[in-house]
């Protein structure tokens, strides 16, 4: 009976969550919607907490939701260029972690 519940950790803590968060953050910046960026920060938090416990990534994992909240604030104050700049490190961190996953 419990076998059908095995999918949720991968969805919440895994790649679907962080990819959804990145897509939502791009959508939030292009549509100038701080609430969509805040939602992407909430979606990215479990993934970033998981990364924060990793010895390879460490504290960089905790930076992801903070940068997304910062992007939300930047969009709120109509500083879209700053929001795009805050999104760059997130994509870089996710790409860096993906290179670990693909390399192993």
C-alpha cells in the first residue's frame, strides 16, 4: 500500500521542484509579479535545505531562496535588472550541482 507514496520526496526535494522554481522565477520577472517570485522561493526552499546538508554544496544551498526573495523585492520596487542579476547565481549553483549529479 505504501509503494504508491514513494514519488513525493523526489518531487519536493528533487529536480522537478528546482526546475519549476527557476521557470516560475523567470516568469515572475518577465511578468513583473513579485508574488510569483515569492512562490518560487517557497518551492525552492526544500531543495535548498537538502543541498545545505551536503558537504559539497554546504551554505550555498541556503542562498537560493534568499536570492529569490531578493529578486521578488527588486521586482516589487521596479528594479527588474537587479532581479535578473539575482537569478544568475541561482542558475549557476543549480548547474554546478547538476554537473556533480551527471558526473557521478
